[in-house]
């Protein structure tokens, strides 16, 4: 049984002297009362007559009708425990955000050894890999390379031939063949390259060869034909949420692949990419070397992919077989599968661009690109410049049965694509990182922090005033939400969204959703999306959106801003600023709404915020969900129509008593909590279609407290486990809510 943490044991005996709801008699000494530190969240639980043991769900096998969570494959590691203890969601998400603060901060990246070139590895670990597997720590990729003194790059390439069992020197009849002359041709191609550049590239080649070896290990039990069948699947996001198409070959490959060996290959790409970039940047700054950078050009083939080195001129790179592409500067154009796996035969790919305003273009919707991977590992690192990224599907930090990472470290960048990207994954890890700059993201859907079936997808943007857009109209892109077609709004599945395969209504093959996360530390940001977005979950998925500071605007449609259905988890956490949370359309539920055994946390800390919701939400739960809406401070405005369910209303009359089809409702608690902890707040009514102001909302005002059901109503219920509560605190003097308090050490004052 879950127990309240020790510091709050006495709270369940003290609070509410001035209230008469259903409080027990309190008999505390003066000393005991002095020792109690008020906590608004614990007080609300107390006023409802519940404690931590009522929070969350631990489903049992005897909960018939609903698919048993123990029988749903591909769940994320944290899913069951966060469903059971939702009070720890904040800490779980905060650790990811803190890793972005720490390991992408300029002080860490520019330290004496530039963070040991592990900033990307550590960020991808905390925001990606650690959520998919427990068999790794954040230490290192164990890189090791012994270089030949005289011909380091030539011998690094030679080792590829040896490790892959390919012939390096041809011979026949006891004599060397006249051709092909592999070593001669390689030596001539390498000759113009400066020896120090050779060493750095050679070291990376050895690391990539190690990564290739681990990828081969990962595939040892995978049927090649099934893998080939999976290769061209590109519409998982569109087809799995309601089980529209079943791919048995994909399920088989997901079970047979050694995914940890794939992640280890990705580790090696991440650490070696930073190590290579750091070394080349330092070398370019050393004018004493007098290296002719425009002449550092190389293009050679190896058994595991092409190795390309581009000088600091204006280059065009267009390859379908690249193991390694390194560009030393200039405004370059990349076409096709850059830093991505172009086929099953080229499963490891790394691209590093040192500087320049570059364009990354891919017109092939079946070609993963720009830091993406299928059955392998792909990484694209762009160190500096105002860049443009355009692609179609599975791109810009995306993966399916692999690990794909796009990292852009500096500049005002533009990202544009169709679906499955900008931090998206299926049965793998996809991470998109943008460290600094004012950036713009455009996407049809299934991205910007999207965890598809069995995947961890994360979009990280550390600083800048950014615009996230996933809101095409039906006329632009047909992704219609047929369940809520009155608005003709599309599905977005974006901006912190975890979506699974709902097989209970089709073929009985249910796959758990993954974990989708969007983390933005600082800036005045604009989030635009449509249905099912902005911290959203569906079918055993988890969706998180964390914004650190800035005056932000969230504009979305139905089932968005902490919404979801059918055993899922979502949280939207905004740590500061004067924010606007806007739900658009006539069918518009959101800003804290849960249906059918879901956990929802909406936490807005600080600022004078505005909430506009024409539908159900702002702390509303149905069908045994649990929703916690908390605005900690500020003079806030809540604008609704007045005729929907808001402010902690609970549907205690629904299925009470439950019919046989939903009899599992008797085993869990439905909780709806709305709370505004401090500030002078306004609760207003509006006719949204015309904009006509209708005055104050009689349902809530400063200092109000409401219970759903009331004591008299509760006495009549067959199932009494319904708890609805709306509370506007006035003059709150207690401490910060313990569960939502930042408890972690921050390295850098700028984020304190």
C-alpha cells in the first residue's frame, strides 16, 4: 500500500479547521500544529477525504473487459509505476529537462575538455535511451582507437576490410593482381589530406566500424526478409492508433532484434561525432597549422559505406551509401539520406558539418534522412549556422527499430517535414536537439516529441523564441479526426505525444504507446497544433511537454494540452511566464481532461496566465480518470462558455452503479482536481463564436471551494470512489507543493 511521505503524515489530522465539509475532528497540541508545514496539494486530498493511496492505478488481472496491462507488449519502463504513483510525474520529467540544462549548457560544452565530448550522449541518454532500457548508464561509449603512426586513415579503412571479411589486396595464381589496386587507389586519394585531419577522421572511422559490428550483433536473430518487408512501412502513426493495419513482421522484428546493441552503436556515433567536431574546430582555429582547408577533399568507398570529406567551400553532398560525411565549412547543400541509414546494407551513418548556412533537402518519402535510422543508427551533427531542413517521412531525429539523432548546436534554423520526425520513434529512440537560436518547426503530424508504438521520441530546444507548428487544415493535408469531425480538424499527434496501437476494437493485437516529450528551456514560444497534441496520451502511451521560462502561447484544438484516453499518462509543465492556453473550435475539450483510466497533470508555475476553453476541461475527468490542474500563482483569467464541465467537476453519476460491461470501475478512484493556489483571479463567460462577453462565471470565484459530489450526493451512490474538487485559494502562505517542487541541483545560475 502506498503511504504519504513522512513530512506530511500530520497534515491529514490538522488542516481545515475553518471548513465543515467532511473533516475529522482534530486534536493537535500547539507544538504539533507549529510543526506542520502546509502543502496545498495535501490539503486538497485531505479535504476530499483521501490520501496518496487513492492516487493512480495498479490494475489487476480480474479487471475484466479492459486489456490487462500485464498483457500489453512494448510498454515503457516507467509506465506502470507512474500510473500507480502519478505524484512523481513532475520529478520524472524534471530530470529530463535538467539534463538539457546541464549537458547542453555552453559552460559544459566549452569546458577544459569540452565535457569530454559527451554532451550529446548524456542528453540523448536522459531524454531517450534511459526511458527505453534500464541496461545503460550515462558514462560513455567506451571509444577506443589505436592509430597507425604513418598512415592512420589508410589503415583504419583497411581494418574495415579485415573485419568484414572482404579482400583488400587481390591476387591470383600466386601473384598480385594488376587491378583492382585498392590500397594504391586509397593511398592516392588520401595523400592531399593533412596528417592531423587524417588522424581525427581515422579515429572516427574506427569508432564507426565498432558501431557497425554491434549493429550486426543486434540483427543476429532477425529474419532478413521480414526486415526488408518492414523497411518501406512509413505510415505507422496514421494506421496504428485504432489498429487499422496489423504488421506481423514488424512485431516479430521488434521481439527478435537486440535493440541494446543498436543503442550502443548509437552511443558510439554520438560520442565520436562530438569528439571529431571538437578536434576539427580546434584545428581550424590554430592558424599556425596553415592547413589548406579547401583542399581537404576525400571521397572513397568501403565495404560498409562511403567516406566523404568536404573542404570549407560551397559543397553539394548527394549520397545513398554514406558511412561518414564530414564537411569543414561553407554554405553546403545535402541531398538525400544525410546522417541516416539509406538501406539495410548501410546500417551505420554519421554526418558532421562544422559551420555554414546549410540546406538539408530530401524529396524521397521512403528515404530516412537528417539523423534517422531503420534497423541501425544514424546521427547528424551540425555545429553552427542558420540551416534549413526539409524532408518527408522518418527524418530529423527519428527511428524505427533503431536510434536516430539530429543535433543542431547553433543558429536560427527552420525544420519542415511531413510525418514521423522532429523527435519521433517506433520501437526505438529518435531525438532532435536544437541548442540555441530562434527556430521554426513545421510538421503535418506524428512528431515534435512523438512516441509511437514502443518508441521514445524527444524534441529538445534549449533556448530561443521558437515556433512549433503542427496544424495543417484538412484542405492542406487530409488527417481528419473522424471521431470529432464536426470541426473538420486533423489529428496532430505532436508536441509531447505517446500513442499506441489499439487492437481491442480490431484484430486483438494491442501494442503500448511510447513516450513523446518536448522540452524547451527558455524563450517566448508559440505552440500551434490541432487534435490530440501538446502533452497527450493514448493507449498505454505517455506524452510530456516541459517549458522552462518565457511568455508562451499554446494554441490547439480538441483533446489537447494534457488530454488523452484509454490507460495513458500526460503532463504539461510550464515553469514561468505570462502564458496563454487557448483551445480553438466548437468541439474543444482540453487543458486538463482525461477519459478512461488516464492520468493528467497540468502544472503552471508563476505568471499572469490566461485560459480559454469552450469545451470540457480545466480539471475534468470521466470514466475513472485522474486529473490534477494546478496553477501556483499569478493573477489569472479563466474564460469558458459556462455550460461545459470545468473546475474539478466529476461525473459521479455516470455508470453508478456500473453495468457489467464496465464493472472494473468499482476498483479505482476517479479524481478531478482544479486548484488556483494564489493571486487575484477572474472567472469569465464568453460566447466563443461571436466573442460576446457574458460577465462573471457563477461556478467559481476567488476563495471558492466546491465538492463533486456533495456529502448528500455521495451518500446515495453505489460506488462512492468519485472525488471532484475545485478550489481557488486566497492568501496562501504555505510552502511550495512538495510533489511539484524542484529538488535537483542545478549547475548553472542562468536557469536558477
